[in-house]
C-alpha cells in the first residue's frame, strides 16, 4: 500500500461556495442564494451581478446600486 502522502492519492477539489444576493427597493426586500458553485464561477457571478470586472479577494459583502435601491452580494462558504 502506498504511503498517505503519495501525490498520486491527492485529489484537487475546488472550494464550493454559495452566492447570496439581497436586493432592496424601498420597503421590498428580495433574497436569493445560488449554488453551490466553485469559487471561480461564484466570483464571476458576483461581479456580473454588481456590474464590475472582478470582485476583491475577500468574500464580501459588496454593494451596488440598482434601479430604485441597492444590491448586496457576498460569498458564503
């Protein structure tokens, strides 16, 4: 049997995260959870929802303006 630190036994798995979106327009509040997604896809989705080219390295929350309100996006591990 090979030793446990044998690199052939290593399994590379992307971290799975959820994208949490909260949108508030006046008194109306909407929440949405998307995922689990691999971290790369989750960050791409967050950037798209915020109208940005990329998201910072942290997990948020990040805020952006939407017509009549605000949108908050964060990654949840």
